[in-house]
């Protein structure tokens, strides 16, 4: 198996685990990604319709056939103005709505009532493969993780058979520029209005950053440690970095990280 096929197999392994544990995943989803807005529109619309039907009806009454585009544009502007984390945690205001439209539901510190439970369970976590994110080129990011249509993480995968985690780090530093030279900002990669975290992942190690700055980007290790040393322990089967998609990205764990721990 050559390096490309190994990397594709690695992607498939990650996506299969997520899909079996409450994440939305379909081959070909990347075609539904909105490059200009850096959103997955179908999930954003579905979230609003399912969790806040009265607000959605008011939007339709105010904007008619333009309701969807109005919502998408408002979300994009709010992300640019306030940043992704604030938008996810506090929602957005729209003409025609009496209260802000919530864009996610996190677990409160106190006991949840049935309405909050239902909204929490309605959160739409999605993994999308091979996302062509730019209007300026056809660069592809291996995986993008979304919450209710908003991008929360990007992932570059490398297999240790041919490349290591350092190659993924270099790919971010030199090929995943938040503002290409002479070009406009890439909404998916811009801080703080794009994805909240960027993971460089190999079979054996994980590095991460919350802010891409080209060659100056600082990546930090995101490993469990191996008997007091660096890296990760080798499991009896599977990938040493499988804790990332099996534990960190586990649905409740990931939502808690997004809702409470990211700053």
C-alpha cells in the first residue's frame, strides 16, 4: 500500500469511528461546503428549523425566499465581527427575531430541563473529508469538523509509514495560509473567525494550534505521554493517536470542550 492509499485508509478509520458514535458523515459531503462563507449550510439551516421553529417561521415571514441566505450571511458577518467561539456560545441577532438565535446548545452547569435536553441532543456534529476551502486555489484539508454548520476544527493527517506529524505541521505553516500572499483572508483558517483549533495528526503523535500564522505558527503537542516520556503509548491494536477521535472528539466530550474549556 503506497503512502496516499495509507493516508486515505487513515482518514477512513477516523471517519468510521466518528460516524459510529453520533457524528454525521457522508462521502461527498465536501461538495456541500460553502467556501465563501466557510459554513456547511445544510446543517445550520436544519439546526435552526429543528430547535427554534418559531424563530425560523419569523425569519421566513420577514425575509421570504431569502430567509436561508439572510441567516447564512448574518452568521458569516457575526463570525467576522465577534469570532467563532462567541457566536457559538451566545448566538446571533436577526431582524424579525425577538431573541437571539442560538447556534449550539451546551450542557449547563445545573440540571437540564427537557427542552434543553432535546436541543442538546439535536446538536449536529459533522466530519467532512477533503474540503476545498479556498476561493483562490484548490487546496484540500483532510478533515473539517463542524458543529451545526460552523467549522470548529481542521485536521491534517499523515501516516508514519511515509511521513510524520512534522510534515502535517509544515503543511499548515507553509501551505495553509490564513491570508495567502497578495490574496484575501481565508475565512476557514482566519483567527478568531474561522475554525477554533487546527490538528496535525499522525498515527503516533498529535500537535495542535489555535492560531495559524504561516511559518511563525506555534504548534503544541497534544499527546498523552508514554510511560513518563513524550508521545503516546502503543495500544495492542489500532493507532496510538486513536484517543483523539475516540475520546477527545467523543460527542459529549467535544461539546464540553467547545462549551466550557476553549478560550
